[in-house]
C-alpha cells in the first residue's frame, strides 16, 4: 500500500528535524536535496511539501494577529524546516519571539528575535522589515507596552508547478525566496511639526516629545530636535518636510529618529540625491556625521511635485541639540513637457479593511527588457490614500503569473513602514519594483494589500 501524502511529509519532516539536530551548521541545499532523494520524494511530494509549509505559515499569521505567540512558533517550526531559506518565514519567527518577549520579558526571546532578524538580512540584505524589527528591539525599554495588533500579516509564499524537474522543485522549495558634489548654500530651517490631517485614531503611535529642555543638561526623556536642510545649489527648490525629529534618552543609551518627505518643488526631474547628516550639541560641537542616500537608482525618479518619504533611527548623543542635512551629490534632468498619463490598476485586500482605509493605485510606467531566455519586469506605481485615515503601515504583495495562471514569482515590499512617515489622506507615494529572471511566458501581475495599520 502506498503512503498517504501526509505520511510522506511527516516522514520528510522527521528526517529534517533529525538532521538539523545532529549537526551544528544549518542544513544546506545539498543536504535537503540528499534527504529528498534518499526518501524517494517525487515532484508531487515536493509540491505537497510546499503546500503544507504555506498552510503552517498561514495559521501562524493568524496566531500572530491575535498575539498567540506560542501557537505561532509551533506552526512556524515545520514551515521553517520545509523552507529553511524562505525569508518571510524566518521573519515571522523573529516577530513571534519579539512578541513573546514584549509579553513575558524573557531575554532568551529578545535574543532569539534579534538573531532571526539578522538571519533574514543574511538571506536578503535589503529586507526592510528585519531592520525595523531590530530597531524596535533596541529601542523598546523594559516595561513599555506592546503595540496594538496590525490589520493583517503578509503571506508571501511562492509556488512552483508540479511538472518542473526534481532539482528545480527542490531549489524552489529552498529559495523562496553620477552624482557631482555641489557647493553648500545657506541652510533652510525645517521645524518638525505634527502631521496635519491625521485623525486622532490614526496618528503615529509615538509619544508626544517634550518641548522644553535645558541645553546644558542631558536629561532622560524625549525631545523634539530642529532640522536644517541645505539643498543643492543648482536645485534650491528642493524642500524637506519633517514629520518627526525626536531624541529619546534612556538610562544608558540615546536614539535619534527622523521621518521626513523630500519634496521636489523644482521644474527638474530628480534622479539621485545623497546627503550628509550632521548632529550638533548646543555649544556647536559636531557630535556625529554620516552619509545617506535619499534617492537611489532603486527608487522612482521624482518628477516636479513628487515626494519621497524616508526615515531612519540611529544611535544618538544625550546632548543632541540640532541636526543639519546637507545635500552632497545630486543628479537631475529637465522634466518632460508632458508625461504619459498613469493607468489605473486594480488592487486586492487580503483582509477587508475598515471603511476609512482606501487606496487607489496607478501604474506610472513599466518596462520588460529581455535578457536571453528571461526578462525583467520593472514597474513604477503611484499609491494614493483616498480614505479618511492615515496608513501607518502598508505592505503590498506583487505576484507574477504566466498565461495559464501559474505563479512565477512574488515579492512584498513596504510602501509605508515604521521608519517612514504615515501616508496621509490624499497623499501619493511612489513604489518602484524590479523582478528579475522571469520566464519569457510571463503574462501579468496582481497586487494585494497584505499588511496594513
């Protein structure tokens, strides 16, 4: 009598767990392929294993949404064993440990969450959610209450067809995946301000900072820090809209957090911008200086009137008194006389949102350059908040299909994250996505909101 599919997967999981426990190093692709061959797994078995892993992850997402950390971790263990290189699963494990640490304050959970977040970055160096989780872990003092649950959690599994060769199926199972310096003109003062137009129940979940402070003392607490922006000499119309500039002094550490929007008020198309960030004490001493890119090749070019949201958290100094952001290298081209109109794109919601959260999406431009037997899909989207409340978090999943409906690839970038300012009502945010190595029979993509708050 042949084995039932669930028995085959249980046998496969048992071997994976045993192999994992018997060696100190993580299992490699070759290790998993050898186990699959040794057990005689077929392509159908591997496809079933992918489905089982997705089911475990889906249940874990539900448990996470309801703060059932232990149940979530129990579901994620077999999901991670079946797909050890799936970054999303690793991140969900980190998130579950972080939630359990907030609930019970066991240092082992905090350390495990931090290790898993760094493992995410080893797998995918640009995984924004892992950076944000590390920031949250480093900033959250003992005794702070956990954040309210989010509206939904991402489900980003990638499927492969059953008919692919065994080695390709195993790989799919494992691998879910000119600036010119410019002179410095006079600074433009940019005072931080409360976000306009955010309803009380949609305001950023940040404590109100203190407004008065003795500049000669390094008190504990939270303080608003003024920001000066020095635009490029040849693009003086560039503006910086500061949403949050806050110093948080704790017992033994300090953190500085900035959330802002770069506004292209010029008549040029801005393509690149790097800046120098300088932190000063009240007596004029420069406490720190670092370079950052506000607009990169991976971002959409800023047409006249566009805004680019950005933000970061960095180690601060208790005596931080002001911040200056100086444009160092900028690249711009004359704006077109007339841009082609953006085309409306339908978007799905993984979980039905409240009525005050509404989103309209337009495709600004798309390119599909071919490289031999594959193509790249490069798209730029405009996402406009058409509802009455601000998005404090927004993540969109993009799935790529062939003409038969087979899923070819999937990615889930953040449009709004905890490091960036909220997406206000009537505000538009740009999103540029690049998916490489798609087969030439790629036919269409679909957008789904998978995480929001």
